[in-house]
């Protein structure tokens, strides 16, 4: 299934609050801008609040900047604690922030940084914020994945949280984005079993031109110089599936919502997950590992993610 959809199709967002991680640039910034234009209250959850404020000054609408570093689980907890203390309620959590380049230094908790930022941080943040979703406002969690897992064989050695085995930035990235898919699908299953009104959607931008592509090494930049003219879309277009998953009544859980590999095809496709992202047993294993790594346990009989 595929359909044509544009930002003009975003329903009126008045009275809705959307929290977007990584909203100071790239896809997150586009979605923040477009949802605010349609009346949403937008919380830009960013690592660098000064940059976030500079960006916010150029946007229109009800937009707030809050600081969170997804690489640091203590920062994630502080962010969630502030949200609870302030009595904030949300309707959409868009887990958009991500990195593609490894750094030699581990995170403050000792984990490999790409996996920590792209999966462990969003896993913890989602659980810690679940109590804040308004049940009568079409609550949604949107996790942003990558279709690269269909083109290469991703590693699923999720137990190796410190990357003791040698791993390149590209392999680490695909591994983390595969974890995103397993998490989003498992989150939806657990929410349904719990009878929660919150729904979990999976979306991807295809290959989109974002600042993250400019931070790779020489090899990555050389490859991108060849493939970008053939496959890459501007960030404004790449953000469409994310906005669709966050707002459209036509969006469906259990599918990967995004573009096909053909740059000339503007439609949003409803793709089935394929191995290993469609493996419930692997998803449950990852969930348990993520709970142990973050200390955030949720949807094991209740909705609360707070310890």
C-alpha cells in the first residue's frame, strides 16, 4: 500500500502537544516547524539549548526548548523528572534524534555511543514519559528507523553494549536503527496487551540530506558523493513520513512508513517489517537488555516507566 500525502494534509493540531527529540536541525526541525504552523504546541528536546533557542527564534508558533542529552541516561531522567514536576502532558513523542558517527569515548554509563543515543536513550525516555500521555488525544509514539537494514545484514549482538568487538560507524548505525524497529514493534505489542490508548508507529525518511550526513569520515563522504545524487531527498521531503506517522488518521502501526528506494516516487509506503526486525523473540530479548542497561522498566504489567 502507498499513498500521496503532503504537509498540507496535516490535520489541525490545535490543543495537541508534540515532543520532538533532535529538533534543532534536519528532519526534527522540519517537523517541529510544520506542526507548530498547524497549531501544535511543540517541545524541542535538544542537546544544545543555546542552538535550540537560536533556531526557535526563527520559527512561528508555540514552541519551547528543553535540554536533554540522549547519550547520558542521567540527563534523560532529569528531563523526564522536569516534565513530571512541571505537570506537562504530551500527545506525541517523536523519537527522532540520532547520530551516525562513533566516538572513541563511551557514554557516561560506559556504553557505545551510537547505540546509546539511537536506542537506549529513546527507550528510557519513552518509558519515563508514558504517564504523561493524554489518553483521549490520540496519543502516539513515533520511532524513526532506517531502511538500510533491508540492504545489509545488521548485527544483533545487542549484549555487546560497550562494543568490545571491533565495529565501524556504519555497522554500529545499522545495528542501532534495527534496534529502533524491534523496539517500536515490541512497544506496540506491549501497549496493546496493556490496553493502552497509546500507539507506536515506525517511520523512515529514506535517504535524506541532513547535517548527520556531513559528519562521517572520508570513506562515508566518498560513498555519499556517489549515491546522494541518485537517491537522496531534501530534508523537507524526508520529514514527510515522520509528520504522517505523528498526525495522520491513515497511519497504521505494524508497518514501516516511508519512501521507496526510487527518489522519483513521492508516495509514503506501508512496508512490512522483514528479518530480523520482525522477530518477536529478538525484540523481547532486546527489551530485557534495554531495561537492564537503562534501569527503566515498563509495560511489564503496568504503564509506568518510573522506578
